[in-house]
C-alpha cells in the first residue's frame, strides 16, 4: 500500500507530466487565444459528450470553415462535419439507438466513416470498427459476436452483410444509389442540432489483426490525459492546421488515431477509398501535404514505382512520413530515407498496448532496423521468463506501460501483465543508445534441435538480399528436430534465386541451426489490410 507521501509524489509527478504535455501542445500550435464564450462552449461539449464525441463540435468552434476532409466527393469543412454527424446521430436516436448499444461500422476511407464514428460517439455507443479486408464469414462472425444494434456499411459490402438485421437498422455510408437508408439522407432530412447528452461515455472497439487466428475485439476507454498526445509530439513534429494524407485504413488503430489527431489539430485529412501508390504521390504534391500516414507495404508500393514516378512532383512540403502497423525493416527504411529524405518516423506498438517507441529519422539513419526510443509517458522493459529485467543488449519479452492500453478482449482474456506493464507479444532488445529492436514474436519462437530460433531474425536477413522482394519465415513441425524453419520468398522482378541460394545466404551470416530447411517461392505474400503477413495462411 502506498504511503501518503508516495501518493502525493505520484500526484505531483502526474501534474508535472501533464504540464509538460501541455507545453508540447502549445509548441505544436494547438493552443491559441480564444474568446471566453468559445472556451465555455468547448467545456460544455466535453462535459456533454466526452473527448471523442466532443472532438467534432470543438473542431467546428476552433476551425470553422477550414477543410476537414478531402475525399473523392470533394471537401467538407469542420463546421459541416459537426453538423452532419449531429444529423446522423439524431436520426439514429429517433430510430431507437440507446447509449451503450453497439454500432458496427464497415466503411472505407471517406467522409461517411467520420459521420458514423462521431454520430455514434455523440450517442454514447459502443463503436465497433470492422476490417474491410475480412472475408464474409469473418465479418459476420465478428459483427454478431461484438453485438451489433445498428450497422453502417458501404454498398460494396451489402451482400456480405445481407443476413445481419440489427434492431436499429442498416445504414449505407457510401451509397451507389440514393435512399432513405443512407447517411446523406440523414444529413439532408434530420436536424443538425446537438443530440441529447448520452447517459454513458462512448467506447471504441478496435479489432486485432487476426494474422495468427480469429480477430479479437480490443476495447479502449476514452483518454483522460494528454499523455497520448505528448507521446507523439515528443518524437514527431506535427503542427496544427496542416494537411495530412492518410492512405492507412481508418478502421485500424494507426489510421483511426491519426484521423482523430487531424480533427484535434484542425488539419485537413486527405483520404481515398482504395490505395493507389501513383495517385497518392500525386496527391501529396497537389495538396501540399505535410504528413503522410501509411503502413510499410504502402511505402514499398510507392517506391517500387521508381524514381520516375516522383519526377516533376513538388514534395517539399512533406515533413513527416509516419509508419506503423507492421514491421518496417531496415531495407525499406533505407529506401524511404533515400527517396524522401529525413522525414521517416516509425512507431512501435499494437492494438492492445497502443504506443511504446518511435524511431526518428536520426534513429533510422544510424540503425535502420530499430523501432526507436521510448516515447514520453511510456515505460518499456525487456523481461526474462521469470519476469526479471534483462541486461541491456540481451533479448527478452517486451512489456509496455502507458495511459491508454486496452481493457482486455471483449470475448474474455487479455495480455499478460507484470508490475503494471503489459506484454506486447514480441521479443526484443535495447542497444546502448536506448533504441529498441524487435527480434520476433514470443509465440513465433521455435525450438529446433534444442536451440531457440526466432523467425524474425532470418526474415530480416533475407530481406537484405538483393534478389528478395519480400519474405516470411514460419516454424513448422519436424519429426527429427521437433520444429524447423520454412521460408516463403518473393523474388524481385528480373532477379534469379534458388532454394540453395537462400539457404547459403543464411548459413553465411547466421548459425547453421537457423537455416530454413525448406524454401517456397510465391508470387506474393498473403497480407491483411494493414500489410501484416498472414502467417496462419502460410502455415
């Protein structure tokens, strides 16, 4: 039990931390003089809807006619975003949606996603963000498991969701044909006045990637601290009222967080329903984007277009390429820095633990394979199997502490917690400069002939081979050795590579027991929408 003195010290430390985060917000241009009546209105919106629901009305007060979203339908302002989400919320409340009920959203990157999220938040709903790349059975299973009282979807998913009939209706976010069941009809027909105050706060349920099994719901409560903002600003120079290009899917933690960040910053968010590498490069130049939010495979596809794809494009405004969602890897980091300059920032975290470290351009120039140093307000420790911290440089399990970790899976269970720190599910080590390196998944480790082997180490090595476009390594059962490594390799266009070449490359750089005993060549690796390799399919 804490003593009164230790409790006081904790309170003082937290107050000092919040003051530091506030200063970061001032430096980013988030704090500016405002008339007292607007400040009072902002406070009232916070009290009425909580941080997520209040985000749109506060942005409308602060940024008004500034463009909030630029999508394939054109642009809408922050004022319109707030009013339109009000109209949608009022339509849903009229239809019977109650605070605490579930709103499932299956929508690509466009304004309808924002209308649905902010409307649901203003209703105090449980907001379930569905993965647009799931197969039909997965979508239906997750939607039913998480509790869907109201369904929002794009027209392209209508057939997949045909047998889901929630009690408060099915609503089309991107509609190919008009109708009273569209969000645009709500905007046209319903009052834009503020909906009534909900009796409970909204809750976001993000889904895990499902790369190794069934996707799980990971609920997260609304933040009650500036720590998450401070974590980002301690490493990345985001500024208010700029332009953010966001190809990353909005249903995923990365895209969703930056969509909300853009609203809070008063920055224009540029989105398209489907990622196109060439169009994205052109959009960066045309809209003078200052930041781009991507997953690694998107970066790879843009770079694979060649230097000529960027010829004649003015990308001088681009200060930040923010990447997360799957492993970046040293080769791709090097290519990105060479093509775009020192603008690359690589976040390490997960749906469950949120954020842990961010590698800056300086980190990646020195050690392109790292994921950077610990962000402000977070704690990251490397622990052994006994829960003891290992010496610097030694590999162990990664445990993370911060203010916005998830609350446990909706179906029960959660991540292991030791001394208040949550397992990320990865193993890694710190170098002398305090930079974290990911050595693999703790559940990917295999024991081959009595030796511990992490597939991630072999993947990193093979990715450096000039003839390898991409690769993945998994453990499979073996009668003689217990387990063995099996490599899946995509050969770069125009290159030649044999199974013996792959094995010899590994033998030349790593211990012999780490050499894959089988190599399979594929045209491409199976990936989910955020670029993570689906190892369950490879196995």
